[in-house]
C-alpha cells in the first residue's frame, strides 16, 4: 500500500507536467518525532520498501530515482546496509544526507563501499539569530565545498523562504530555523540569509553537467 502511494504521488505531479527526479524512501528514518509527522524505518525495512517501489515504478513506466537513507552524516553503516542487499541495490540509485550530526566525510565512506551509486546532499538549515560571518563560513566549508568534495551530486538547503516567524511549516519541529531568505509577513521585505550567499558561490557559476576538480586544501 505504501509503495502504491509513491506511484500515485509521482503520477499526480506528472499530470501537472512536473517530473519528479527522485524520491527518498523516508525522511530521517532514525528519528521518531513527537510533535510533527515522521516514522522510524530500519535498513531492512528500507530494503523491503525499495524492492516494492522499484517493482511498481517499472510496472508503471516511472523513471524517478529511488534514494535510500535521507538522514545525518553520523551513520554511514545504514545506507551501506541497504545498498549491500542485491535486490534493493538494483532499484536504488544512491543515498542522501542531512547535516545535523556527524561529519561530511561519511558520504565518502558510503561512496567507497558502493562506487556505482550516487551521493546526494538534501537538507541543512541554520537556526537562531544569524551570525553572518560564522554561518556563511560554515556553509561554504561544509556544504558548498565539503559535500561536493565528498561526492555529492546535489547541495540543497531547507528551506528556500520562511517568514519572520519561521513559517509557514508543519506544526512542531524547528521553531527558529531560517531559510535562504526571510520574508517579513508585515511588509513583504526580503532579507537574504548567509546560506543564500553561500549557495550563490556554487549556483551562480556552476553549470548543469559540470564536474568538480579534485582538491585537498580546505582553505
């Protein structure tokens, strides 16, 4: 039933002429939130779900990629366990990561274990009052440089735009997160946050299909 839901999700967007590039099997599967929707999912459960979705995508002529894990850098063994399963491996295109725990080098550990599979960085957000110099430097080092140096095909921040009251969003979760831009509910004024400028270093100059040139200097 859950795999059918993924099929219907992709098909519904297709009806609006929006192609879904990829779906993650579960957002943050190692975390069971108490105040917003979420669900724990073990590696073995992801293996089973990947098989079901993969079969149904093929049966319905859906080319959207299937991505495992979708959680923090602090557990490289989870995505490796999913990719170690031969059946799941045949359907899964790679694994995705968030920034809220561990070190970005975990992406390389997963890549080294399964070099034919993609690495995707899909979520990070800053919270609290902006410290422009510190937030900007961290994002450039860890997200713009760090994720791509560790094989990431994508660099995505959450959220694109939030209001000055840190919403709209589902109730619960982060109460002081900042987007790439903050929009004042009262005036409509747009404030560009540090992450906006950090991603600008990448998105302004890097064209689709570009390749990163190897380097080992962190500065």
